[in-house]
């Protein structure tokens, strides 16, 4: 079970709209399936050319480790060495700052992850949450209640 | 001057619809700007996880060399050695088979390229052409009249 | 939906037993989930140290492209150029010879793939088939009826 | 002299069972021979797709340097520069945190190493020790008495 193209396109569209409405810097949004492969990506005009790789990496890293980016950040703080190894091992596709968010269905089944890059990382994350909500799906960032 | 997100999303949507209408295998469509960076990507359910890289490579290679894929294929036939070097130099992002198509505006200005992967390469190319036409833009494959 | 560890371990064990019973050269068997990540691997004593990468690649390539290795071989024969690009793009993880086999459940849902390396490729494939059958699952090689 | 497939499979099975009994997060266990090549690997359902690479790296790095991971961590603390170089040189396959353990026979002969990833690193290490003990072999972590 993994995210469908239609769900992924809804997430991209709604996340980008959220950024526009909030006056964020131009964003790039990437939606990955549970295996870490791209399903949909959109980059707003003016969003830099590294943003597709960075948005993808934010989602890829949390899926690859199976832990959210706040947990990744906690490990990086505990042990900078392991973080350095993970970054090298993954070719840079581990990113501990907010903006990579797990996507689950109402039953809690993991469907994939979304990564957003372009503005401050909490704004990136807010756009991801708006995208996931628009698709009627459930977010997990590690900052929940 | 480069392709806009809105144009790129139209190309992705229309190329995928063309594949569905024609009964093609599930496709992946990638639209790149003139600098070779992704603007929009969509992967249909069931399209393999290497397809995003392959669709991207089809567009990246023609942009990087500034020649269409039929011209790339002619060079590969003339001089297999240079083709091997190009493939290695680019990490595989040179692909000579059809499915990577330049996107130009009505005045002939280059806006980017689209790459399609998933079915036989002439079908991939047909989907790319349908996508570019739907955006009101002009295609260049090397097979033109 | 993807292969479980228990199913993957059954496949590894039974594929290796098949090789031993048939007097094959020492084998390595790798089972990957639908996203292309290892679930279980076993390398018999005396199987060379490149065999884990090669067995993994046989399964990874068919999953990544979504076509079996006979179809991969047909494309490579049609267009050696695309095969060269795919090999480079995937870091060598495209292998067209037999020995990579899709794993499906009774309903036809894709669960992953197994790759076997160590003996002649049709023997590798026979071991893969024996492993999948032992797990009560369904094989797809492209050589079916 | 190196670890046999049968010993390696016992280590994988017992290490995973230890994790299940202790209520650890889903684990991945990799057993490497003295040359640094995989002999057996098992990934529990739900263990992230980067875990096979990370578990393998934990074992590969200590074998490659010939020092245990506490000694690696001490060097990293003494000289962060050399650690950075080692990580880059090995493509991330140097990991200083616990979870990579040397495997020796009763006479002290080195047979290989096991790497475990999925939970906190001391829990990963505990699973590795349980696996090695189940195979009747001797562990070396650098934390010994």
C-alpha cells in the first residue's frame, strides 16, 4: 500500500497554494512512496535548482530511517558522528530539520512522505501539513501533541 | 526565460492522460527547466521506481548536450566511444532513445525539456508530444519534417 | 503490501537448498521488497564477495524498471545504448540475464523480487523459483507459458 | 577462516529474536565475513529501508579499520578531522556508535562482524551480543571488562 499519483498531486498542489497564500518564498514539494521513490514533484517559479533534491531528501531520509525528523535531530545532537555517517551513507539524503513529514491513512498505515523546501523549515513543514490535510490524509512530524 | 510551473504541470498531466487513453504501460513524466533542474514530475501507479530517474535523464541529456536524442543516437552510432564517455561522465543521464523532447515557445526560444519513460520509446515520445501540445508549446525531437 | 521477513527467509533457505541438492556452485540469494530494499540475504560458503551485490542487483533492476529480465534483455538487444545508460544510471543495478524473479501473491499483487547469483543464470533462476514456491508464492520471470 | 553461512544465520535469527523479546523497534541485522562482504542479513517488518546499509556499515567500518567502535569513537573525539576523512573515504561505511561487533571463535580468531540498526545504539549492540552468543561465538565491542 502506497500513495497514489492522485493523492500525491493533491498534496503538491495544496502545499504550494499554502505557501503562496502565506507569502512564503517559492517552494518545492516532493511526494515519495514508501520505498523512497518520487511520485509527484512541483517547483514554483524562482525556487532554486537544488530545491528538488533537498525536498526529496527531506522525505527520503525519514522514510529510510523510519523515524521523524525531530527524532533524527535528537540523534544528531546526541551523536554528531552518527549523523555525519548517515549523511555520507545516504549521499546527503538525510535531513534533520523540519519539512519532511510522514503520510498515513486514517488507519495509521504508512503511505509515503512529503518533503518541502524553500522557506524557513517550520514554514516548509506547515506547507507539507496543509498538503496532506487537503488529500484527507494524516501527518506525522514528531511535533504532535 | 524558462518553463513555468503551470506550463510544466499541464505537460505532465496531458502526457499522462495520453498514455492512459492509448493504453500504454504506466508512465513517468519529468519536465526540466533550461538549467536541467526538475520543475514538475508525475509517476503513474505501477510505474517502476527507476522511472523518475530515467525520465529525468532523457530530458537532462538532451539539454546538457544541446542536441536532440536522434542526433545523440547518430553520434552514438558513429562513435560508440564518445557515447560511453558521455554516459559515464553524466552518471547515466545521457539517453539516446526517443522520449526526451525539447520544449520551445512559438518564437523558438528554448524553455526546457520533457522526458517520458514507461512504455516503448516511441510511445514515450508520443506522450511527451501530447503534453507539450496541450500547453500550447512547440516540440523538437529530431524527427520533425 | 510487501514481502514479510518470514516469507523472505523461507525463500532464501529454500533457494539455497535447491542449489545444494542440484550440485550448483555456491549461491547467494537476496530478497527485496517492492521499494528495492533488502529484506533477507544468504550467501553460501565459497560464494564470491561480489555475489551479494550481484544477486541484489538482479532483483533491484527488474523492480526498478517494472519489467522482467527477459524483457530487459530484449530492450538491450534492440538498443544497446539504452542498456548502457540504464546500467550507468543505476550504478550497475540493472542485470538482464536470468536470475531476478518477481514475487507475487496468489491474487497477483507484487510483493518484491528475488535475485540469485553463483551458477549459470538459468540455474540461478531455477533456485529462485524453488524458493518462491516453497513460500507458497507466485513467480514471474518472463519465460512463463 | 571466516564465518559460515550457518553461523551467520544463527546470529541473524537470535539477534532479531532478542529485539522482539525486549520490545525494541524493528531491527536489521547484517553479518559480514572478514573481507567485509555480506553473509546473511535480515530486516524485520517495519525497519526502514536505509537500515540494511546502516547495519552493514556498522560491521564494515570496524572490520575495515580493525578497531572496535568505541576505539573509533575515541579517535573521532580526539581528531574529528580524521573521522570526517574516514567517513568520506568509505562512503559513510564508518560508524562510531555501538552496534557493530567483532565475532571471534573460542581461540580468538577473527571470523567477521555483525552490525545491528533500528533502536538506540546500545540496544542494537545488545541484540548483536545475543546473536553471537547464540552461535557459541565470542563478541568484542570495546566495552568488555
